[in-house]
C-alpha cells in the first residue's frame, strides 16, 4: 500500500494539469535558467516539484491545495523527468486556478525544474517541496518562520548562539513509511563523495533533539530558504546531489547555516534512492574537495552520540555509486548502568494507521515513565523492529507482546512483557528472552511450571496524571452507563448483556452500526485525552476481556484507567479483579447480575470514590511498572 493512501491523499477528481490534446509535444528542456527572482511581495512562495508521470496523474494537486490553504502567496509547479532521453517530448504543461507553472516544458532534471521556477518567485521566503513529500499541518509556517529575514536575531533556530550566523535554509526531518528517519539533513563525510543522510535508519525520536542543529545541507527535495539568496541549481540527474549543492550554495551565499527543523510526521511517499553516476554529479561534488564539515559531530553530540571512525564510503568508490552512511556510537560507554537506551517494540502499524491502537497509547505512557526515571526511550512499530543502521545503540529491547512474535535484538537485553493474546505465545518464543513478564498472573504461574522458564507477573497500568478523579464533564451530560471499544467483529458480550438488561447505555467505537438500538451508539472514536472525562462523568463504565485474557488473569488496561479516574466499573469475571481495585470494579456472571449492579451503582461517597481512584493510580502507575523493569534489567545486566 502506498503511504499516500495511508495518509488519506489521493488524485484529484479533476485530473492532471496537462493538455492532452492533439497539439505536438514539446521537447524536454535540458537548459538551466539563470534568471534571478525579484522579491516584491510579502509572505512566502511554494515550489512544488513533481515527476512528469506523477504530474500527469495529478499527484501534485494535494500539495498545491495544502500550500494554498497554508497561505502561500504563489504556488509554482515545476515538472521534471530525470529519465528523459534527448528526443523525449511531452504535452505542454499548463497551470490551474490555484497555481502557476515554472514553464510549459518538462525539465530534464530536478535542478532544471527548480531553476525554471526560480525566476517566478516574488516573496522573501520560498519553500521547495516535492510532491512525494507530505507535510503535517503547520509545517509550512514553521519552515518559513525559521528562515524569515531577521527571525534568528543572530541565533540558531533552536535558540543556541552560533556566532552571528543565521538560519538561511530550514531542513525538515523526513521519515519513511516505516516511521524511521530517511534524512535529518545532509553531512559531508568526504570531499567529492556524495553527502550522507544524517540519522538515516534511526527511530524518529532521535531527531527531536536536533531542533536548530546545524547541518551541511539538505538532501531531500523539501526545504525552506531565503528567496534573495537562492542559488542557481546545478545540472545533474542525481537529485540528492542537486539538492545538496543548491542548499549549501544558498547558505554560503548568505553567510548563514542550514538548520534542522523536526516537524513531526513528514513522510516521503516514494523512496528517493536514485543514485545515478554522471559527469555532472562528479563536477557538482568536486567543489567540496578540500572542504571539511563538523556538523555531524555537533548534531550527534546532542544525542550523546558521535560518528564512528570510517563512517564514509570505502576508499576509491566511484562518486555517486556508493552512498556514505554516518554510523553513530555512544559518547560514554564505560557506565551505561544508570542511563540505558530502551527500544519499546509494539505490534501497531506506523503512522496514522496505528494511532488508535491500545499498544500505541500503552507504549507512549511507558516511554514517558521510563524517561522520567532517566532512561532514553524510542518506540518501534511493527515495521521497524529491525533497524540495521541504528539498533546497535539500543541497550534494552522491550517487546510489548500483543499480536506479533518479534525478532529478538542481537546484542541488547531482550525483555518480553506479555500484555495480551497469551495463547499466541509459545515456549520457544519465551526461551529467546533474557527476562519475561506477563500481565496475567495466572498465566505466568502456569507457564513457568510448564516450561521451567521464569515468568514474573507484571500487571498493566495507568497514567494518573491523566486518569485521576475529578469533576464530571458537561461534554458528557447525564451519562449513565458507558462502554468504549470496537466490536472486534462480534457482538461483545458485555454490550450484548447490557442491551438485554435494558440499561441506559451509551457506546463509542467502530463497527457498531446496525448492532445497537437507536441512540445507543454515540460515536466511532473518543480521543485518548478525552477518556478520563468520559470515565469520570459516567455513573457506570462497562468492560470485558478476550476469553483467554479473562481465563489467565490478564486484567484489561481499561480497568486501570477507569478505576483510577474514580469510575465504578462492571466487568466480566477475571481472577482477583474485585480485590485488586479496592471495590471499584464489580464482576458479573449473567444478565440479571449486570442489571442489578448497574441499578445499584456507586455506594461509596464522593470523597471515598476520589480517594479510591487516587490510590489505584498510585499503586498501578506506569512509573511503578517502569521502576520494576529498570531494576530487573539492571540486575540481569550486572549478572552477565
């Protein structure tokens, strides 16, 4: 599946902006326009570069619309085809109501397309954005603000003084569809060799520390620059080299810097790995033959890393045929017992597809707790469990076992925490781990007896900074009995029983259309930050478990969140659940008992209810679970 579909982007129904009439095609443009821009407007312009085939399919139109919605003064579409031959011809390129074109012809290179657009610019800042790069809301404004004349006041974009140099080029951190970094800017590891992508293959969290960090150049076709300083692009079919030369030449012309601006989810839809050797690329790189660059060391130093020796491509490799990779190592390796680097591995999809997974929220809350205890933490989704360029930096690989059996880390301390679907876990999988925990005490004890492998009970948890007692919320007025959850493609037992019991029910979740009486289904999704208010406002909250989780004592995370919020919860039977929550959770066995429990409601006073919720939050916080994990890992590492 293309990432564009994942992000909700598609081709406009109006189709491409090309003239497919009977007029003869225009030859590919191999020239390089050198006309300079004339800045006579306020605001910012956006140059949308797009491959000719993608342009004909209308792939540029969403980028154009986003730029106009963000307030761009002018949007210029620049079309290119690096695979064009000397006799290639194309239909005339025409503009639209919301954009102009750099010219009627298709350029032979990305640099040629930008050169043609350069003379059309009129605003003091320009953002060059390839149609294959998606930006989140607010990203254009952030890029523009970073390089706007006078915005830096002699400071780097991150607020740290860098002599009197200003940010002239702003470089976003670009991710792949697996949510690992494609590039956090480019660094020069050896003169005449292609630039290297900083943090390539690292988890996205690593890039957060680079806000305002100086880099040598950009190497992804997405950046902001001061229009008056925008250099003339070089001619080469190697787009990465063209981007690097353009951004470095622009910064040099203004006596300023290229700086990194992490913007969150900036994705490249199609990989840009088209290293193509040509004489133009060799000439473009030759200008840096005697140039040094220490930006990699400075940027990695923010993370507690440094470049490893021999990070460049092998000596004698032909230019542009091998791509250098900057590998990082820890600055301080003698004592890593106190501050460890944790990789939390989850089964959720990367990107927006995984945003509503329970594993995602669980991992983020646990990561926050570990960081508060002095640990470094990254979260790896199902497609980044193996990171060849950066996994050697991890000290601990913690798998939150749900749907996926995850490969163990080759050198880290491997920890398994089974939080759901215990029937999927085999003895051979357990044996691969150094430490094993399970959120179901019954299952942990049984499996330990059966396999002889140590499995310690470690219940799920809550974040009491969000899930805590408090006043009801008027957004959930007169809320009697509430359930939040998907159907799982079946009529979930607790909801079915509540309907049969005739309780005043409100349900939020996917898949309930046609299953519930009119007025019961209130919405498809409740944002995680709104759940505490819902739980506090409901007179009764309902919960249920998968059969194997209930059987083996895997207490649902919803129970911890709702009970810590002060709610009264009615749930299906789970061993030990009533005692665990100090009377906040009542198990039921049949429809009649559910009806009776809902009618009875809360017997505790408001003060006792609040005290009970606070106690549950303190006893079952992610901070407490993080302390247990850290202690166990330190003991395991010390015993080696």
